[in-house]
C-alpha cells in the first residue's frame, strides 16, 4: 500500500525567538476550520504474508501448465539432442530427410536439444512434464516478484501476473520457446529496476542465444530499457558497456552473426510460405491456437494506460512508467502481427497493469480501513487474501495429475502414429516416407533416419520454400497433387486417419496399397514395391491392445474389443484413448450407464469436460464409432 506522511517544517532545527517580555501574550483564537482528515498508513507487509502470497502464486501458476497441445516440435528436438550427443559435433547437416539430406541445418536451439536429451536419459522422457512446469513457474514467479517491487502491492502483482499467464497459457508447449518466456521475465527483473545482479545479463544472453531464437527480442527489450533511461537522464555509467557485452555474448553460437540474420528472416522475407503456419498468423485469422483472453486484455491494458495518465503515475515514476508502456506497445504490435507473440504481450502489459491496480486497491483499502479500522491491524485479516489465492491455486490444480504421466496429455501423444511406428520397427522398414508435417519430427525420433521424411517441423531451418509448397499441394489436394507425390520419390505414405481423402485417392489410383492401418494412422506403400515377408505384428504393448480393440469393435465384436481395451488400461492405466474406447463399446452394447461411469473414470485420468460432453452426446445418439 502507498504511504503518506505529513509535511515537515522546511527548517526543523531552527530555534524560534522568544517573545519580548514587555509584550503580553495574546489569547489563543478559537479554531474556525475542521482539522484535516488523517491519512491511514498501512504497516509493511509481514514476511509471513508475503510467503503465503508466494506459495499461492506458485500453485496458481502451476495450474496453467496443463495445456494439451499436439507438440510436433518436441520430437525432433529430442532427436536432435540425441544426434548431437552421438555425433559429437555442432556442424549441423540434415540427417533425417530425403529432400535435403546432408544440406546445412540452422540448429539455433541446439543447447535446448542437449538439455532435452540429457534430461530424458537421466529421468525419463515423461519427466519433461516437470521441465515445462519448472521453467513456466520460475518465469512467472520472477514476474510476480518484479511486479511486487514496482507496484508495492502483492495483491496487484498476483492479479497482473495471473492475467499474464492466463493470456499466454494456450501457447505453452513443451518446447524451447519457454526459455524465451523465462528470459524475458529475468531480463525485466535485472534491467527494468536497479539490481546489483545486472552484470549477469551477458551470461544470460550467452545461454539464451543457444537455447532459443527469442534472444533477439531480448536484445530489443534491453535496448528499449537502456535507451529510455538515457533519454530521461537516469542512465548508469556502465549502460553502454553492458549493452555491448550482451551483444557480443550473442555472437557465441555455432552460427555466429548469422543468428542475428536468421532472427530477422521473416521480417526480411514477409512472403515466406512458412508464415502460413498457424502460430505465425495474426490473432484474428481462423484456425490455429487462440487465446480467448487476448482481446479483452488489450481493452484492460487501454484502461490501465488511461488510469496511469489520469493519476499522474508517469510524473511520479517517469522512467519505469514510460519504459513499461514502450515495452507493452512493442509486444502488442508484435502480437497483432503474429499470435505466437501473445505470451510476450501478456507479460509486458502486466508492467502497466500492476501499478494501476496497486493505486486502485490502495484507495479502496484506505476507504475500507476508515470504515473498519481493525482491517489494518490484526495479521489474520492480512492473511485472508493470499489464503484465498492459495485456495484458488489448489482448486485449479486438484483435477490434474501432478506427476510425469501428465506428459502424455501435454504432448497429445495419442495423436501421433505410435503403433504404426511400432509396426515399422517390428518389420525393420526403411526408405523414404511422405508423412504428415506434424508427424515428421516423431518419425525422426522413432526411426533415427531409417525412414527418411519428405519434410518435418524444422521448417525453414532446413527446408526450402519449394519443398514446403510441394507438401502443401498434397495436403490441400491441389491440382496434380498425386503427380507431386509420385515425383517426390517416396516409398511410403504415412497419413492421419482423420484426413482420408489422400489415402482413398491413392489406393483408388492403383499406384499405392495399404501396408498398415489403425484408428489413428494409415501407412501406404507403392504398389510396385514388395510387402516385407514375413509381416510381423508389433510387440505386446498397450498401444497394440488399443489397435486390436479398434479392429474388434469395427466388426462389432464388442466383448473382444472390451477385453483388449481393459488390458490396455491394465498395462497403462493413464491411457485415456483406451478408456474412451472402452466407454464407446459399452455404449454400443446398450450399457449407457456403464459408459457414463467409464467416462467419469477417463476424466480422472486427465480432465477435459468438453471432450466428455462431446463423447456422451455421441453415445446417446448411438454412434457406431468414435470420431
């Protein structure tokens, strides 16, 4: 809370002359005006209250770490870390595609890949859920501490941080971009307010440039902060050396100065077809990831700016206020251009929102304290708000699995061709595969180049615009798309079951035939290539049980299908696809009550109320199979 003290005498130590002895002392005049109302000054926040706020923030921020996303990039990052470790080189040449094999690969996130590989080897791949939670919580706890420092209010810092993480939550994937979220928060904490740890910034940039391409944004932020201080006459003597040191630190990467150029390549080449990928599109475009809170937050930010100007906060604290406004406007412009920058805007706007909220809550608190004076005295009253925030965090966390088994859902692993590649491994298939773009990295990880892909999620760090446009022609079934596929030289075609147009057309053409199919993926082989003999099933696994159950349910052998789904759950209790398909066969066997109970069991594995509602509607309409 803001404090107000009465004005002291400008010369408090000056003695006043004594009245002359010959003059009588005049009588005191009666008061003609009422005394000024006292200003209530709240005591500093006790450490116990701050500790409770900190715990509440930790749990609340953790609850936003359960975004389910088909994370196509993670898999090739894991494959890359393995390749770097096994090859022992940073001379990056494409090892996995047949379109650009051996050609230069700009692997500017190589250190992230090494971290992923080492983490997975030591703790298991599923433990990467904890990596995500750790980086995310560290970033927003850092933001919370900064906002508390600049606003003087834990409540305002908590609310502004909560909005920041909520705005960005739909974009929080298990991928290196989270390092830039953390880097932005740490940079603000060290550079926006005075810090004796500012000398660590060049070291931070040395790591940042090798962890994620967002380092360039970090340099823009640092430049804005230092330039603002310079313009307002508050620049320190070491500002320029610090900026130059950070700039030099970013040159220490395998690509050297090219890292700067690559960070700007979309600005230099706005016609790149890779800008059509969902995360690079403007936030109002259809499709792709969307943040429901983004546009309301822009409105709230505008109100916070208006409140800042009306209350004159920019006059009391000009440098942090104008710097925060500049950063918020910069990230707003970036996020309007590309939705992938929405999380950065969420963080930057909090720098403006928190002080505005602090001023508002201070006035409200003073009004309440005048009416109920006891509010400002006992500690329990001051514990009430952080305790409520703590309860909110616990409530939001409660439905989710707080263990490594959440990794399966954070990456939507059931949307990848897991069993199809189990079969590929069992039969030692090799050659060239034209696979779904989002699956390319998963093929890289699982086959380690035994199946060479046409394209994968590394995008233009490896692949040319022409390669991507050829892929898009097949995806969209544009004119002559089959000819494009034929001319690619692919031996296999791996495609999602939910997009049947391509596989149906290829089979009907007589040039391709089905090698394998399950509920999720179809693998075709050119008709002029022999099918491996003998054709072997995959090893026993929960994924194989799901596939066998799917085949049994297709021929309406519901008891057999149910046995396979039950066994899949015995082998892997958190395999929600097996749980949902078990509910499906129960519904199709006229056991709707059991199906609903099974759906409730599925929700306990990982909550998704919208999915439960959708499936229950299907069951009640007597649908023959899951979509």
